């Protein structure tokens, strides 16, 4: 029994530590899931040592996206298809076009297999920031930001992040956030481990 409990405890703490490893974490959640389509949102955690200047998430069926966070980032958002991604994503901002060179991030089919479009959020180049508006910047190391919203009939999964020069930083899958808050989920997980330990004790 003692051996089982110690192994279970080590497993529990090992899993908790694994979830806190250096990475970019994109939590995805429903804000209001209505009939046919709902509003979803992302919270992005930059648990790395470099700044993120944009990210994109596969989103079949999405019909619009927006960024409603603090003005400090000063990012834009939009949808783009496979053709748009592979040809470089053009954005109309302040009556001028600028391009997020999505071609340098990688092929759409490699990054978003099984998806027909993505929602993309990216910083505005400094020369295009409106006069009087705060300068656009990246999501610095250790920062957490929310306010990235979209409307779709389903939540998406694969994501990529990129730097100021549109180089790929990291790929991954979004984490679908449940209604149980993270701290409560952690306690629930630990209580399950203790319950297993109790069952093992009774069998001894």
C-alpha cells in the first residue's frame, strides 16, 4: 500500500509539473454557444523566453474573428483560407495593405491538416500604427492575454505561433477549457488519486 501511494503521489505531481513545462498554451472556450454557431474565445499563455507577435488556429466554419483585448498589443484579426495562407496573408489597415508572410511559417496543409481555414491574430507593423495609437507589440515572455474571439459552429484545435519576422515559433493543439475551473480540476484529480490509494488499502 505504501508503495502504491508513493507511486501515485509521484505520478500526480509529475503530471502537474508536465503541464507547467515551457510552452505556449492556447485555452479555447465557448463564450456563448447558440443555435448553429457560437462565440468562442482564446486565452494565450506565453510560457517561453521569447515574444509572440501572432498566432493562428484552425477553425472550420468560422465566419469572423476579432481581438478585444487591451490596446497595448494593438493587433488585428481575420480569417484566411489555405490559398490565402500559402500566398501570404494581406490585411487592409488604415487604407494601406501589409502582409503577414504566412508562407515563411509553413504550408497550410502541414500545419492545419483537415481544416479549410484559420483565424489569425497578428501585430501591426510600427509604420502602420495610427497616429496617437499605442505602438503594436508582441506578447512578451510570461504574459497571459485573452480577448481573442471568433464566431463558429465548432471549436478548433491546431495552432501555430510566430515571431516578429513571421518565423514559426511553436505548434500545438488548443486546450478545450471545461466548466470546472483549473484549481478545482486539480483538486479533483488529486482526490481521485487518494481515492485509488484508499481502495488499494482496503484490498491489502
